[in-house]
């Protein structure tokens, strides 16, 4: 696991007042397409995701799990979404979100398509703006 690296990346996101996203890890086995290596790489990314949620929950409390499906539908219908929701909703189905001081932080698993490797993604909302929630 790469938790120290992930935590450092999250600290970097928190230091910037703007809304941002960062790829923390990609399931990229650097092989010739061996399905077993890809499955193992994805398992490692999922394990990092779960461990990071546990670690951040100890630090910030239990996260809210936000279904980004309604955000994606709204974006697809032309709604203007703020960043990072606009970017994240196209890649992540569910986002674990924590309010942290004057902003929110989130982590989720991202996949662009079947042929794209699984990614562990982090997002930070703009300072002073509330966390994403279910759209009404």
C-alpha cells in the first residue's frame, strides 16, 4: 500500500484553496496485458481505497457516501456543476466525503471505461463551499 504517498497528496490538495482532483494510484501492471496481473493491480488499488477510508475516518470521522449518478445525469443534461464535481462525476460512481475545516475532501474509485485501468481518485472542494450531496 502507498498510504503515506496518498496522505501527502491529500495534504497537497488541502493546501490549495481551489477545487482540485488528483489521481492517487492507477491499476497499471506494466505488463503485456496479462489479465491476472491486471486483476492483482486492481485489487491493490481497491485495498488502498479501503485502507485510506479507514485512516481518514479515524482522523476526520465517518464519511458521507455520495452517489454521483444524479450529478452525472445533470451534467449530461447540460447543468452547470462546480468543480470538482463536474470532473469527478464523469469518473466516480460513489465518493466518500468528509467535511474538513472550511472545505470538503473526498476519495473514490474511478474508471473511464472497460479498457481504462481502475484509479484511486481524491478531490477537494473549493474553500467555503459545502460538500456535494444528493441533487434534488
